[in-house]
C-alpha cells in the first residue's frame, strides 16, 4: 500500500527520535527512510515510541540539570 510522501519527509537527523527513522509530526508517528515514508499506526508500536520519547526527554532534562549543577559548583569554587 503506497502512502503519499509528506512535504516534510526529508528530515534532518536531529528531528528523528534518537537516531531512529521515527518522526512525530502533528501528533502522529511516521517512519521515514530514503526510499519512502509511512505512517506508524500499530497502537502497541506507537505506544512504545511514545514511552521511548518520554524517557529520552526525561534523560535530556536530567543531563541538563546535572550540567547546571556542575556549572554552579565550579562558579562557587572561584
């Protein structure tokens, strides 16, 4: 089954979920490859993508917090 290729199908690596071919646009997950794009519609699969995206966001926030704390400690030592 062929799906129309969205205008945004040529994504930058930074737009992909942790280097995967998964991209979330307008509330929907898409799998984007050089040869085409298809919507991800399996609820179990998209649920896993949602959980993975939430975990990655939490990890990014934790790392940012650690970096902020490290910077604060360095400035206090001066």
